[in-house]
């Protein structure tokens, strides 16, 4: 099995921090955006919505 890189571990910790912040602020949805430096002078740009909790499907 491949060992996770230090950069991936940092990204995972960042995501967990987002979840902690949402929990502390009693938020169930949050938009996140940013960019990550990549090899060969490139950059990955991302935008996403994080949702936590259960939705009532009867609404």
C-alpha cells in the first residue's frame, strides 16, 4: 500500500479543520475555494461546497 505524501496529509488535516470549524460554528454547509501549487509551474484551482448532517427527504 502506498504511503500518503506529506502534502496529502496536510490537505487532509485542512479538510478536518474545516469540519471542526463548521461543527463549532453550528454550520451545516460551507463553500470552500483555493488553489494548490503543482509541478511544472502549474496550479490547481478548486471550489467546493461541504455539507454535513442529514436532510429530511419528506420536505
